[in-house]
């Protein structure tokens, strides 16, 4: 993730927006060397919000961990066998 001073962000805003949109980058905006904001694409924001919603479901995090563990152990059914 790139970091940019607010003055540089202000001076290069159109380029910054294009970069975020095209490359799905997140850019941290700093004021006096401290992170104050993040610029990201609408698609990236939507993805983060959806992930937060899923993780907020009771038991979802444990179920995801269990599934990942089962995959590592080879305990799954392949699409080809369905």
C-alpha cells in the first residue's frame, strides 16, 4: 500500500484516482506523517464491507477455519466428482 502526504495527494488527485481505479490500489493519505485517510476504489470498499458482514455472522470465522483445515488435509470433494 502506497503512502502519500496530503499536499502531494491534493496536487495529484486526478492521477491518484485513476491509479486507484485502474490498479485496485489503496493509498494512505498522511498529515504531518500520520495516517489520516485511505483512498480506495468503490469495488475494493464493497469487497471489504462484504467480508466484514460475513465475518460478523456468528460461527462464520470458525467454519471458514475448519474448511481451510479440511482442504489442507485433502478432506473435500472435487467438482469433477460431482
